[in-house]
C-alpha cells in the first residue's frame, strides 16, 4: 500500500484554498492533519477519494492516479468517513454497517454468508453488536460514531480516512473512539488518515502529524517534532506550557491566550458593540 499526495493545488471556483501540499502516507501509519479552521484540511482529505477536481498535482494510490480508479474499486481499498452530519437516516445499525459491503457486491447480487460474517465481525470489533437492531437515530454520539466506523471497516479497506471523528463527543467518547481507531491500526494493520482539532489527541494517537498553514504544509513529522512552541505559535498563533505525557510517550500542552493581538482587539470591539 502506498499513498502520495503530490503538489496539490485546489480551488473552489476562483478561490484558491490549497496551493502546494504534498503528503506521503506509509502502510500502517496513523497520520493526523492539523491546522486552523478553514485552512483546507477537509479539502485535502477529499482529494484522496477523488471527490474534487485538482488545479494541478495528483494523488497516487498504489502508484496509480486515483482519477484512473473506478469509484467502486477505490471504495474497496479506501473508506472515508466525512464530518458527522446533524441528521441521520432511520436505519438499524446492522443495515448501516451492511452498506460497507456494497463496493464488494457484483452487479445484481445480494449479501452472501461471507458478507454477513464480515458485518457481524465489524459490529463486534467496534463494540456495537448488541445495538445491531437499534435505529441509529436512537444511539448516543459515541455509539453512533462506532457504528459509522463499523460500516467503514466492513468495507475492509486498506486505508481509513476520518474527518474529525471526535466532533460532538465528550472526552470519554473521544478517547473511546480514538482507542478503537488505534486498535484497528494495530490489529488489522489499517492505515489511518484523519483530521483532528485537538492537538493533544493528535499527539497521543498519531505517528505522523502534518500542520497546514497558508495553503501549504508548514511542518510534518512525529508528535515530538510538531507539538512544540515554534510550530504551534506559527500555525495557531498560540503559546502554552509544554509537558511530556509519560504514559503515552508523547508531548502535550496547555494553551495560553492568543498571541494575535489584532484578532483580540477586533473581538473586543465586537463585544463592546453588542453589550453597550
Ligand atoms: N464546496 C465549497 N465551495 C466553496 N468553498 C468551499 C467549499 N468547501 C470548502 N470551501 C472553503 O474552502 C476553505 C477550506 O475549507 P475546508 O473545509 O477544507 O477547511 P477545514 O480546514 O477542513 O476547516 P474546519 O477546520 O473549519 O473544518 C474554506 O474557506 C471553505 O469556506
């Protein structure tokens, strides 16, 4: 398995959002992409499954441009979970998870006993087997996220792509979902690419982090190389106190106030206007 994003340049109509981004993902890696809101993280993820037209550059999976794959063939290799939507279809967990088998079905064929076995295994691996007959509308946030992940692993992908998998989850569910993702990486050798907003979680769960700023990769490397004063000041205009998480062997930090004075002044003016 090899995945390379090469010198990507991407625009929405005339508005350029990514100027020159290259990312190399190795088999078995856990890669997180971090950066400020609107810097283009989701845009970059979408190019991996050929959802967007590129101005220039290319994405290569197993040495073949993803634009040359049939959508169904790509879906057998790469599963993509977009940011959680606020409305959910009224499906049982089992039906939702079974959708993961569709890229593997031949035209006009139904799920066979092997597909059903894979569905059951996916439900069990993600700890939602006991919920299989429940509507996904009636699940808690953490359970629902696990059900979506079950659908993705039911696809039996080599790469799992997750756009902010911890959004809307409380801290316990965030850890639960990321522990599950780590376990999938360790036990099934699944390569993980995700966008995370929480830098401490990215530090704890990633092997490699890419930080995006000004439409480019500002820095990439191990958590030790990225979760440091210079990178966080440059990318997020924040500083903080940095520590080592001895148990998880990674850096973590406690942020302090924004260093961007101009932004602070703008907000103060706005609050003044609202309240006086
Ligand atoms: N379909 C679209 N049409 C036009 N502009 C878009 C579209 N999707 C995203 N954008 C713009 O492209 C920029 C990058 O968006 P993107 O969603 O990739 O950022 P992000 O880093 O994932 O943001 P966030 O952290 O807020 O989720 C933003 O300015 C956004 O408004």
